[in-house]
């Protein structure tokens, strides 16, 4: 029995020394020291020994078990240390290497222009309102004094989804929606930026989807001169302190009178150049005094309240401001274009 124990110890030690991985080592431990292992087997056979030999053999078996356990533990530490060393040496960092440049994004030029315009009007006491892009015929047209079959609907070729639902062709429906919420009580003072859609063929100056920024101010005693003052300030903040604006008569069904607003050319100061097509003036937006029918339909008493409204295209404004020659650049997401608008 003694001999058997010594052979087992020898065998186990040899295997432990050869073990190349923690898994292998674990298997060896189970093989020799486990419940079904040979040492347990030997200990079970102790009963057959003469009584005086039992303590000696028991002691020996325990010693062998301890020796193997000891060996396994030492080897385990060694394997773990080796694994750590290998990991550390493969993951060394050369702190003297130059860093990788971090590419920093910037706001889309359209976003930047919209935010600039928002800030400007917020500074004049306007707040920002939003409305749905999928709109009803009622808000997009009827509530804006454009009944069904009105010929002025032709000015805005529309994407209809059903007979009564369409992609909004303008941000003006937000006028009607906002006024309704105020339940006949002023002041209403909002701007509303957002996407609009028209059935146009895309080219350098047309896009089937583009942006508008709507403005609306309804209160007692709002006059045309308030519109002119507000838009003069807007034009000067955006295009330079020397700018002037002029109002030309125009037509929109939801404003009366209606005007087209021009700004004096910021390139030639009104002398005439290629940007202003030799006229000295550049058209920037449409505006007018809110039509009494529009006020009444949205629940305002048109004898008590008046208002002005305007609508502009931020793409057009950004194109003028930055000399961009094709509206499609805004939507192509070409970084070579976008990168040119990093804020200082
Ligand atoms: N909604 C008009 C358009 O898209 C612009 C506009 C808005 C005109 C508000 C007057 C008042 O052409």
C-alpha cells in the first residue's frame, strides 16, 4: 500500500509539472484527489489493514494528498503569473507615440442659420412653436383663407396623402393652430421653423423638401409699421447694420395687404451686382397683415385684434449669406461641403 501511494505521488507530480494550462491542472487535481480518485480508493482499503498499521498508513496517505495539493497550488500560481506576464507584455503602451486626431463635428449650416434666426426673434420676445409635417387640408389651406378649389392653391403643388391629409406645403398652418390654442386672447408672438414639402422637380433652386420659418404677431394695435420695424431689425442683424428693407405689394390669401420684402444688397450696397441681378435689392421673404378671415376662423375678434405674419426660406437666406449656389448641397451630406461651416 505504501508503494502504491508513492507511485501515485510520483505520477501526479510529474503530470503537474508538465501541465501547460490551468484547465489541465484542474483536471489533474480532480483525477488524483477527487472522490473517485485513487487516493480515496486507497483510504477506503484501510479497513483491511491490521489495526497497528492503520495510523501509519493514514498519516502517509494524508501526507501524499497534502504534497499533491501543495504542488497543484504552486503550479497554479506559476501559471497565473505567466498568463499575467504574457498579457502585460502584449499590451504595453508606448506613451511617446503621437495621439490620434479627434475629428470634431459642427452644426449643419442650415441648423446654424435657423438657430441664429431663432435667437434673434427670441430676443424680440417671440417664442418658438411647432406643428405637424403631415397636416390636414383644413390647417394647410382652409383656415388660411384658401377654400377648396381656390385658384391660389396652384401656387403650392402639394403631396396629398388622402383627400384631406397632405404633407404641409408651408409653415403657415402653425399660425392657425397657435391662434386656436390662445382662444381669442392675445398677444400671440411666435416663430415656427420646420420642414415643408412641394411637388417641385429638384434643381439648383428648388427642392421637394425644404425649410421655412414662419412668424406671427397678433395683438391689439399691431400695425404694418411694426412689421416693417421688426423685419428691418432682422435684416440688419443678419446681413449688416447698414441694410435697408423695402416692401413691394404682393398677394397671399392669408394676408391683406400682402408684401414681398427685399433687403438692400449686402454685396454692392445697392449699386447693382450679379447677386442682386443689378437691381440693388434681394428678395428675402413674404409677409403681410393677417387677413381678418384668418383671425376669425382661429377664434379672434378681427375688430379688436390685428396682426402681422411673415414666412421665409432659411435655405435661401443661408445661400445668400454664404454664397452657396445650389440648394441640393444642404441635403447631400457631403462633408467637404459641411466642414466649411465650422463655427469660430
Ligand atoms: N406661406 C407663404 C409661402 O409659403 C409665406 C408667407 C407666410 C407669406 C406668412 C405671408 C405671411 O409662400
